[in-house]
């Protein structure tokens, strides 16, 4: 069986765009319902990233 050398990267790129786009749409919609500002949402995301880096 022949597989292109960049197949994994293409699959990851496609999945990242599909999955993360959907998740972001849901988070943004819910943050609007909860009246969370864009700035606050960004801070929450950055805070979670920092927490996971430890």
C-alpha cells in the first residue's frame, strides 16, 4: 500500500480545522449567552493553557 509522506500532516490539519472550528463556535456562542466579553474569554483560554503547561 502506498501512503503519501505528508498524509499524517494533511489529516491532522483537516481534523484540527474541523474539530477546533466547531468547538470554538460553541464556546463563543455560549460565552455570548453568558455575557462574557471577548477579552475575558481570551484570558480564560490563556489561563487554562498556562495551567496545563505546568
